[in-house]
C-alpha cells in the first residue's frame, strides 16, 4: 500500500473547508455550531431553530 504525503498547507486547507461545511444548516443556510451537534446526535444537518420548527410543524 502506498502512502501519499500531503503538504501541510493543503492539509490544513482541507480541514478548514470541512469544518466550515459541517456548520452550515441544510434548511436555512445559517452557519451555527448546533448543526454539527445535531448531525452527531440525530443524523441531520440542521440548526436548533430548524429542528424546533420541524418538531412543531412536521410538514
């Protein structure tokens, strides 16, 4: 198995893009920390306000 070495600048750039992408809500597009928490707990990339609105109005 071959191992590829990624330059440190590109590695940090990819990690930064991933972190930013994980914080964006799929419903409203807000950038919040609760999105990543809800992804881990519920499996959906939605913020707390969208989660609450889906709970009250499930349509």
